[in-house]
């Protein structure tokens, strides 16, 4: 039985002194970021939120920032999943952590050379278009270099939240990293130090 979502406490609040311009939207990778990574998962019963995911989302929603999901699902192209199973898992994620303002999913494989599969910018741009937000006022949070690469290609801000499967070179190549989702959100809504880039 899934654990009930924890009620946000004082430790989950956004930091004091918000930046002048908050992001208009924050887009999250699904597997390994919002929920535990179960390869090619088509079973809603296997969906388990990542630690502090609910708290991170609560901070953003409390500030009126739109939240969405951008997810590569190559299992469709590989014949391991169908769209109905992908949508069933999305509904479970929504039930546990939603509602999300937008879902953008790429069903293609690495060899399809599509414009949507991360690190291409298509999913990020599509989500921004559907939300009516500027990619430059959007952040992407994920656990791989493909996530931060898609952010960079779209002109968005990328934050990497490494997991044990994140490659060292992906960590080294990330402009910004955070130890968990709540820390990533605090990074996005905290003013940059004087003289900093953000």
C-alpha cells in the first residue's frame, strides 16, 4: 500500500527573500527524478515517488509556479510498452504527486533522430508552448545529462539531481546540481549571490 503523502512542514517552505523573477514553470524528468526508475515501466503499481518529491512540488505550487513532466519513453519504440501503459503510469504519478499542468512524452527510440527525445529540445519547447511560458523563464530538473542537455538546447535553466546511475561526466558537465529535489527547488527560487550568474 502506497504511503500517504507527507504534509509539508516548516523545513519544506521556500527560502526567505525570493528572487525578483521566479521561474514561470519547472519541468521534471519522470524516471529517476520524480519517481524511482523502473526500466520501461508500464505497471502503475510499481510507481514510487522519489524522496522529497512531494515537498519540492508543494513549494513550487505554493508559489504559483506551473509544474510539468518531460519524459523519454523509448519502450514504446522498442515494443516493450504501448501508449496506454505509458498513460496509465502517468495517471498514477498524477495521483501520487499531481496534478501536473503538462505532460510531454517522447515515444521514439535513440535511432529515430526525432526532435523531441531529450537531449533534443522538443519536449521542453512543446511543454513551454502548451503552458504559454517562455523557455528562458523555465527550468528543467532531471537525473541525466539528457535532461540538462535538453534544457540547454531549449534555452531553459537545467538542474541535475544525480542518482547512483548518473554518469560522472554528466555531473561534471552540469551547470548546476543539487542533492535532491527539494534542494533543486530551493536553488531555483533562491536569489543568486551578489555577482553570481543567477
